[in-house]
C-alpha cells in the first residue's frame, strides 16, 4: 500500500510547455495543452519525476488536502491464479518488485487479473514504479506480458523502452562463448527457478 501525500502543482507563469514532465510521468497524470502543463491530482502518484526534471523549476510537490492510498487487495483473488501468473513471469508471488513502495509480485499479478493491461495502469493502482521508477520496470513488464498483454512503449515518452533478456532467454551460443569465462548461466537459472517455487507447496 502506498500513501500518496503530495501532489504536483504547476506554476503556469514559469511553464514553457517543453513536455518533459509529460514524457516522464509513469501514470500520464500530467499533460501539456496550449504550451502549458496541467497536473491531474486524481491521477498524480507523487513520484516527483516531473518536478525533478522540469528545466524551469515550474513544478513543485505540495501536500495534498486528502491522502490517496494505492494498493490492490490480493485476498480477493485466487492464490493459485496469482502464483501461476507470477511463475509464468519467473517471479515468486512474495518477491518484492519495487523496493521504494514495497510492492510485491502478487499484488501486481492481482492487479492484472483484475483487468489492468498496461504498465501505467498497474502503476496507478499499485504504486509500483512511482518512486525511483528504475529498478522495478523489468519485472513489471514481464508480468504484463505473462498476463497475455502486448507491450506498446510510448514513442513520445521516456517512461520505459522494452524488456531485457533474462536468464531464461540467453541464447545457447552466448552461453557456449562465455561459460568458460566465469559465467554460470545454467546454474543461475536453476537457482532462480528454486526461488520462484518457494512456498508453492503451501498452496
């Protein structure tokens, strides 16, 4: 659960409509219209990306009048379906994906089972990727794909660019080339597979 206590506010006198804020918002909460940025306080998750990157210092994070809480109730979903989706993405349901907000894989899976289809929708509902926005993007993308959704990076944004190769997708020729140089691709994959299965016998 993430408590959103701040909100992005734009000083229209300073804003030059450069759209940097729009490009870095992980939930599309800020838009530029007629060369001025406008933040939707009902969507803002207080990641501060816009304020941190505004070249004019036109955006400030201010305390919200009412605190918003982001989170998905995992108990409302079948734990077997949650585990199946997580394992398809090579993740353990209890694995923390976003250390900034404490969001676990099971919560992202529940969000996807509940109807979310894009990384932005998952971020808006769970809070994942609404702080540093860096470390958790890859497992989030893997879960979105595992749920059967296509990934469509925004060509006009800098939110994310695509998935990276995982231990399960390294080509054999790469393994053959580097195995003798201190890399343990298959051993790493076996270890990760064991991590994914931890707790499976309890369901």
